């Protein structure tokens, strides 16, 4: 234990002597937590629309005004030529072209139906699909207004009517910042845990101090623990700072017991720190460690369910994610505890799985670290 104590003193002195590491640990979470949830918004806004109106009737004007009044659309061009409107899509100035045909209002009055044509810029598939869905909802709403205006209903309606009432649980206002901020917090802990730890042992190799440690009677597991514990403590500090930021900036108050989150985070940090140490035992230079860490973390984060639901991924990707990706479990747990108020019984399986990751990565790192005497 005395040897471990001296190793910990050495590691903490190295960390606090390096201002770059301190900036990465404390300033990076603040900036990323304040910027990323603002930008990572699933709600598509400011969809540019060009309208080709061949009818110029009262009904077509009312429809255009209803679209322009929506906060989702920006009317950038109004003309009576479809060829002119489609040029805005070809030059990426418009996302959707709405063509209103000739005799639009007359067909509605006489024939009880009319057609509209939508041309969608699908280069950005998400914006195109959601923008078209928003526009169809506005058109359907306008259609209901016309029916109520022109159809004379009897005093007692004989037609069946089903009303749907939606109640949003856990995030009543559907605020994506509240949904994204906890997930971004997970990525920060993962970066601090694995990336910095991966560089730690490699830096010892490049400087040459690793050779001095290797000829001492320090055991391998003492050396690994000496590298792991400082960043484990700093990771918990980063978690505390992140929770404070999302509370002040986004008004996110954990619905569940915060102790459950710290318990899971403590075990999760052991797993990602073990992964970083494992990478450092294979890499010979900091550049190699950075590239390997970047490669693995990009896969873990993109497949972790932060931006895309795991259930929407292909079946084989889902299996790989649940078998090999510890990030997916922490993202799910942090949203369960903070947003849903889940208890320890709800996350016990996640804890056991992450504990398995921690044992596997750290055991592999200890075995793979070659200490010469």
C-alpha cells in the first residue's frame, strides 16, 4: 500500500503540473455541455419553401399564409412558375417546392377534392422528410377548416368521432435539450476517462520514466491502480460539474436518486479507464494512442444511442452495441435516472454488465502490461 501511495502522489503531481490536462478536464465539459445540446436538436426548423401558385385564388392565398405563419417554414419565393421555383431547390436555396395547380379552389368547391404537388430536396433526408411531414400536417389542418366552413352538419351529428389526447411523460414539453444534455455528459466522461488515460502510460514510454519504474519492485497491479485511481477521482469531479451545469443552464433536476447515478458512474469509469489503460499498453507513441482511442470512441458514441435510437439500427448493429459498447448502457441509465426517476432495481442489470466490462478491460490491461525487472 505504501508503494501505491507514492505512485498516487506522483500521478497527481504530474496532472496538476500540466495545465493542458486541467483545461481538458474542467473547461472542455463546460463548453461542450453549453454548446452541443443547443445544436443537437431533433426538431427541424427554418425549412425554406418556394411556392408556385397557378391559381391565385382566395383559398390558395389562405393556405400560403397558413404555411408562412408556421414557425417551421420560411417562404423564400412566391411565383406562378414551377420551373422558377424548382431552381431554388437546384441551387440549395429551398428545401421544398409547393405547386398549387390551376383551378385549385374551383375543384374543391365543385369536385370536393383537389391535388397539390410537393417537390422535396432529399439531399438532407432528415430535413426533407420532416419538412414534408410538417407541411402535410398544415395542409390537412387547412383541409379540416374548409370542411367545417362549407359542410353543413346537422344539429346532432350521427358520424362517429374519436378524440385522442396525448400526455407526455418525463419530458412534458418535448424539450430536446433536456433529452440531449444527459447523453452529452456521458460522452464527456468517456472522453476524459479513456482518452487521457490512454495517453498517460504512453507518455511515460516516450519520456523514458517507464524504464525507471520497471526496474523497481512495484507490482503490475500497483502500477495500473496508480494510473487508474487519479483519473477515476477526476472523472467523478467532472460528473459533479456536469450535473451542476445542466441544472443551472437547462434546469434539469434529476428525478431519481443521485446516489444511483454516482454508483453507476463509478463502475462505468472503471470500465472506460481500463479500456484507456489497455490501449496504452499496446501503443508505443501518443499519436498511436490518440488514433486508436479516436477510432474506438467514435464507434462507441455513434452507436451508443445518443443521436440515433438503438432500436432503429439494423439488427446486427444492435447486437454488437449491446454486447461490446459500454457507452450505450450509461446513456440509457443516465436518462432513466435523471428523466424517469428509475431506482436501483431498474438499473441493476446495467450495473452488472458494466461491472463485467470493468473486470474484463482492467484484467486484460494488467495481463498485457509487460514489466521487466
